[in-house]
C-alpha cells in the first residue's frame, strides 16, 4: 500500500510537471483511427507524430 506522504509527493510532482491534453474519438466516424491505435502506446505515438511535424516545419 502506498503511504500518504508518497501520494502527496506524487500529486505535487504531477501538478508541477505534467500537462494533460484531452482528445475525444467518435466510435463510429473515427473507427479507422481507433483500430490503427490498437496495440500502440498512445502518448508515445502522438508525441512522435508531433515531433516529426516540428522537424518538418521548424519555426512555426
């Protein structure tokens, strides 16, 4: 079991260091995207796409 002090420290770290962005998918119209993402680590995949776009479009 995680100690209360550890929970507080983790919450403090997340509040200071982590930003979350929400993304919604429609099960019907975005079914192709959802199928493509199966088995992939979502956040890693999205970060790779964004970094590739940054490399292709520097300074924008």
